[in-house]
């Protein structure tokens, strides 16, 4: 149980650092400094962005469907994590699925 959980956490952290890398590359292409506000060379910028997102207030109206609007981001994250599970696992051949292309299209159509 711990190993898959650690894999998911490491994947989410790596996405944060890929985002900072993308922002830095785009800033060099546009000849500007880029995100280097938080920490050394902007290393902590993804975590600052995540904290800022968690602290934002949600705008809601009386006629809004609360369950749908609050569950949609979680469903989107779950679907994207299901797509990651289709990566080929060479070390664990018993978990490798031969219908990965079909599963990719099925899960992609859900989102």
C-alpha cells in the first residue's frame, strides 16, 4: 500500500518541478527573468503556487450544483492518474496490460 502511494506523491512532485522548468524555459525564450521569486532560483515556486491555490475562496451562487462543481477537479485528477497506470511495467509483467491503447482511449473519452 505504501509503495503505490509514494509513487503517486513522487509523480505529483515531479509535475510541479516540470512546471517550473517549463516556466523557466519559456522565460528564457521570451528574454525575461521568469519565476525566481520564492527560494533559490525559484525552486519553491510550485509549492508557493499550490499553497496559493488552496487558500483561494470558491465563488458560489445559490443555483449552483455544489456536488458537481466540487467533485469535478477530483475526478479529473483521478482520470489522469488512471492514464499513468497504463505505462508499460517491464519489471512486473503480470501487471502489464496488452490493451493499453484501448484503455487510453476509453479513459481519455471520460474526461
